[in-house]
């Protein structure tokens, strides 16, 4: 399509983002950003620029990563050839991390889409704009890190003084809209006291959970989560929570909180004594996962249940070592917790089968499947060792495979 002056029409998409959505605002930051971009595109009409009617606004979305609905839709339009120019007011609206900026900028170049950033480079184009934008992107990441550090320090000080900093509001309380501190919700507090009283009377967590469920009580709803049936474990978590004695957990102990207690010391003491009396053995300390090259479970912390998305746990009929990993029946399974029961029907897969499948996929993978240099490097390191990895090399194999998935803490990737 060409203008009346014979110039090609360049379709301009405007991208805006606002981290926090405030419903009471008459004019959002996204609208202000769009008006400024529209003014710039209007000034470029002599070059055939026209603004697309489609809005790409991420309202209430953090810029900490690239997984944003409007941004993904914008990139989809770029792939389809429906966008020639992307206009944003500032680079931090587009990306907050230097790595994200480089990735996104390179991607737009490959899609033959021009990127114009008004702030910083002043809407400049070409090599000078590229240089200025790279510098600004570094400063944006630095600013984000400084803000994160200040928030961590503020939250730490609040917790040390017994004040609520963030997180879920526990059963029995609600958050004051002004101070964000906990205030007692009498309806829910009555259920909490009932848990303590029944526990002090010698009832088990399972029997208390059955009573609560029969009475129609459900777990607290917060952020769209909760409202589930009570379990013995979730009941005991309530009883063991120091928040109900007017204290808050801090470090390895507790500090006096600024909120009101729901149960008194005497009732709590009787409940704790009853729990201790029911205990048949001392709880064993949780063992830490072994180092990668000594862990017989290749997918520990990596394999996720397709039903609920949680990391699957490991289980075996006998102690598993590097030497007997191929002989002992091993399984990955979906296990419930206090917040949510396990999937039904139970999900359990044989470790040898799923690990063999992962190895096959990695063996057949091609470097072109991966966009980032880190994954490409791991795949290149894996390739020469496939034929050499026999049973005696399980540790080296597992360490390399887990490294290629990029999850040192066992929480980052699904296999």
C-alpha cells in the first residue's frame, strides 16, 4: 500500500505497559503513553506512518520478564507481517532486564520490524539510537535491581519488628486496607479457636478436618486460590502457626507481632501438649538433595505433573544409590500437600521409562531448537558423551542433563 505521494505505508503498533492497575484511575499510564506515541506517529505521516487501531496494552503487568499477554500478541502480529514499526515511550516499558532487551531487539530485527523508543534516544533511528538504547537498557536493569534491594530491606525490617510485609492473609484475619496489617475476622477466628479447642481435647488432625468439612468450612481463599477441603495436615498447620498467639515467625524463632492474638497461651499450650502426646516418634530431619553428580534421580525437581503442574516427588521400594539405581524400582509421583490434594486418579510414572525418554529427546535434539546460547552450549557438551555414558557414568550423565535443563535448585523446568 502506498500514500498519495507514492511512499509505502508503514503500519505502526504502539506498545504500552503499566505495572500496577488501579481501578479508580480516570486516566491510566497506558493511555498517557499511547497519546504520546500517537503524537509522534502523526508527526511522521510525511514518511507514510499510520497508527494501527489495535491496542497492545499490558495493564497491571510487571516488566520483569517477556511473558506478557499484549506483548506476545504484538510479536504474533509482527510474525504475520502486520506491523512495520513498534513505538514505545521508554525502554523500561518494553523490558526491565538487559538480557530481555537484547533478545527482544534481536527478534524484532529478524522480523524486519523497526523499533522506535521516544525517551532516551528521542525517537532517533539508526546506529546512534541503537547505542543510546543499549545504555538506557543497562540503566533500567540497574534501577530495577536497586528497587528490588530496597524492597527486600524494607520487608526485612518490617518482619523484624513483627509487622506484616506481604504474603497471604492467614485464616482468622483480614488485611487492613490502609496499613496492610492483620486485623481479626471474628467469623474465621471462631473456626481457628475451634481447631485449637478440639486439638486440646485430644482429637486428631484428620478427625478435626472431617468435622470442618462436614460443617461446610473450607480453606481460606486468597488470590483466587484456596476454598479447598480441609486435611489433617492443613489443620495442624493452623494449630502450629505462631501467628494466632500474636507472634510472627522471624529467622529461626518468633518475634512479638503488632496484631491481636486469636487464642490465649493456655489454650495453645494444651493443644501443643496434646499434639506431642499423640506423636509416636520423633520427626526425622529432612535430608538435603545430594549434589548433581551423586544423585541417582536424573529428573529430581524437574519433572512436573501435567494435571496440576507441581513438581513430582521421588519414591522407591528401597534405598537408592548410584550403584543400584538401575535395579531398584523407582517412581516419580504427584503428591498432595496442605494446600491441594494429589491428582485423582494418582499419577505415578516409572523413573527408568521417563528418564530414558528424556535422554532420547536430548540425543535427537538439534541446536537450532534452542534460541539461547546457554542451552546450545549444554547440548554441544552433551553430544560427544552419549556413547561413553554407561552405567558407571550415571552421575556425570545426570549432572549434565540436569544442567542442560537449567534448574540447579530443582524448580525451574519441566521435563
